[in-house]
C-alpha cells in the first residue's frame, strides 16, 4: 500500500483546471459576481500586469 504524498503544486494545478470551465461560465453569465470572476480569470492568465 503506497502512502505517497501528492505534490501540492500538481494538485493545485489540477484543481484550477477542473474549476476553470465553471469560472468561465459564471463570468459569461449575467450575474452580480460575473465581473469579479472575469477579472480573476484575467489575472490568472497574466492580464493584471
């Protein structure tokens, strides 16, 4: 039985990739939080420089 600890960076990257589609759909929706989510996606993509 292996008790290997998952790499935190790999685990975080996988989580972001899994949630990115959801965030993109929220950003495209006409919701009060949509602008905030869209800005977060821009920052993640390097658009906040």
